C-alpha cells in the first residue's frame, strides 16, 4: 500500500502540521519507505493473539477520585504564550 | 574516578563537593562548546547544591550520591530550570515541577551540572535530530579527526559521561536510547524494567515503552544511581509498587550456576565479524566464571523494529498533540485557531518528529488502525512470549548492543529506515518491558568502543547487574576517549 500526495496532505491536516507543497513529495517518499518496511508484519498469522498494549502486561492501578492538588493557577499559567488574567488566550474561534 | 570512589574521597574529606562541582564546571566550560553535550549548563546551581552537599557530609547525613555531579537528560522536568526535550517548540519552557526520578536524586544530594542534549523528543539514534545542534562523540577513529555521532537519543548524557563532563547521567530508553549511546561512547547504561522508575515529569514520547535509567562509567555506578532513581510513585499509574533491591550488592554476586541464553536470531546476516567475535568473547568470559551457556531462540526478533516503528509513532502522535502553542511552549500566530496550531507545530517540530507524528497519525486513522496498530500490538505480544518462554530456561540473555560502532556525522542519513536499523538489537527489550543493560566490552580495529547487552527477567535487574559485573571484570575495559577532561 502506497500513500499518494492527497493522503499525505490529509495526514498532515489530521496531525495539525502545516506542510508546504514542496515538502509533500519528500514526505511521501519517506513515509512510504517506513510503511514499506513495516509491511513485513503482514506475513505473521496473528489469529487468536491478544494484543499487548502495555510495557509489562500489567493491570492498571486505580486511585481514589479525590483532589490531590490545586490552587496553583500561577504555576499553570507561568508558561502560557499568551494569557488574559487567569485564562489562556487564543485566537478567536467563533465569529 | 568513579562515583563510588568519589563518594569515598568526599567522606574522607580528601576534597569537597564544592571543589568537585567547580572542577566539572571548568571542564564543561572548556569542552562543551565543542562537544555540545549540554543544552543548558547550570554552574551556579551546581555550586549551591554542592555547598548543601558539603553541609550534609559535615553533618554525617550523607548518602552514596551526596555531592556527586550529574548531567540530567533534558527530557526530565527540573523545577525552575529550562527543559526543552531538544525541541524548538519547548525553547521557552521552564517547568514548575520536578520529575519523580530527579526529585529522588535531589533527595539523595546530587549536584546538577546541566541539562544534557538529546534527539528531539528522544526520537533518534544519533543525536542529530536535536533542535540545539548535534553532539560530537568524544571518541575518534584511530588517525582520524572525523566527527562521529554519540548515538541517541541520550547522546548528550553519553558524551558528557564519557568525556568526564559528568560522573553519571540520567537517560531514558524507548527503543535503545540509553543502551546504544552507552555502547557508542564506551560507558555503561541500564534500562530497568518498565514500571521500575516513575515516568512522572519525564516528557512523554511513547508511554508504553519509555523508561528512565542511569548512565555511568562503571556497572557499580549504574547500580548506585538506579538504586536512588527507582521506586514507587502514585502519580504514574504504571509505576511498580515493589521494594527497590540492593543493586550495588548484586554487582559482585557472580554468575556461577546462572544459565545464560544466546539467541540465534541476533546473529544476523552481515553482522560485523568484530562484533560477532566480541560476542563470542563475552560468552567465554561468562562460561569461565561458571555460567552455563544455552542456545535459545527468540523467533520474532526480526519483527521488533517494524512493531516499534508503528507502536512508538502511534503513541508519540497522541502524546505530542499537547504542543499546540496554547498552554506552554512557543507559539506562531495564525489567522484562526487551527492555523495557529498548524503554524506553531510546523515551526516548532523538526523533520524526524514530524515524520513520526504523521506515521502515528496514519496508523491510528480510521480504516488503518486494525491493519497497522492492532496487528503491531499482537506481534508485540508474541515478542513478549518469546522472552517469557526463554526465561523458563535461562536467567539472562547476552547479545551485542548495536550492529556497528559509532558512525560518522552525515553517514546513514540517506533515508529514515537505514537509521532505524541501528536499533535492531535494542528494541525487543522495551517492547517486552524487560530490563536490559549495555556495558563497554572492547574496541574495534579503529579503536572505537563496542558494547555487549544483557537482558533479564521482569524486575530482575539484580541478575542483569550480576552478569554485567562479571563481564566488566573480565573485559577490563580501561580505554578512554580522545576528547576528555583530565
């Protein structure tokens, strides 16, 4: 399976990365090389195998649903590229 | 001088922690402009921490790491000290909190020399994807001044330790990022069992694979460091709630009676004869010390890389979604919110990170999830089963760490897949979650270091340390890199 230019553009859009037209063909070649390499996985029969999602096949631990910290707005906002009072500020979303 | 030796000298008042820190600060000032092992240096913080360490030593409350100067991979959040993950997108980021692993080290009294360079977001095998420039390997081929890569992604940590710009370092390993650079720079490094070190405060790459671990010049130093770094943390849901064993004691335990597996699948076509010969030497070193050598099979080894290059980018595409210019990091203005996201990420991420985010986005996208991601997770289960089966017969597994010695800056860069092949021997362990260590075992004909890898059972780092200690003892590796502080 090989990615065409339109698919590369669609992936970039989904990934929220702006890509110039000139970069598309380079990315297309590189991504196809990687997908070509992983193609070998199709030769294994995986019928009945349970997928492994975690690093050590461990059960996820749950914690009590209680507040463990808070009231640290200044720390949370300290790295904001733009802010208005105690809020993160972004370009207008709704006209 | 090793960490263990420095601790003795500090205790005996042969020198102070302040003197030790100052000597390292001077070495860094002299050599780091060339090696680029540190993105950020913290000489004043080092002196402040060293002074506190001296007070602790004087008060008789010192621990083995009190006053020991370390490099911290710039993937660990350090409160009040800029943390970039070697990405331009985090250039302005100053964490308000400390990672669990580095807090453990601070509690033990270590000294921070600075934040070590790495591949951007730990994605790479040569440190060339850093947004802050590549790292030069302090080792040189005999008769050549050509710049070699230190490996990656913990390339700055490895170069700093090898060049004596730190006594030890923190690293992280997702597909080999501690072990491969350790091998390329003639030092030791261990990726512990998944869950042994908390991931809290370590900038995430691929969360089901990422593990922190130490890098140092001896196996014992790695054991001392891991003993302090490891431990339960409720803030990481995959942190293992188990006691941390005495790793240091395990180093000299010996290998008498241990069964050591030699996997046939690692003897790949085209493997360099030097690496094959070093592996054979390692086998006889262990046999001579009383270990039983057993041929084993890890049949799905050859699929490890392909599984890794689906699973890791998939997790990365999700983890790196947070870099959107809103809450922290750099922002590039756009016409609207989406345009701001896209411009911010286009400017902030380097080429390798973009490639991996896009691959990950694709393999998780509707219509392709089952064919790529789900299939990769199933084969990951088969890779774990290979190890589980092998560990019913053997106590540890011995392999080479990497298929080659350090290569030149600019080599192997024709296409991403060629670079990925570096990780062929190191990716299976993190996929299975098992601990694995690299130790320097010899030099190639050009005078460059080569590493051997020891893989152990889940949560049995002690046996890994025992085998590593035995190999280190037999190898007697004393070679030093061309570029280093006195």
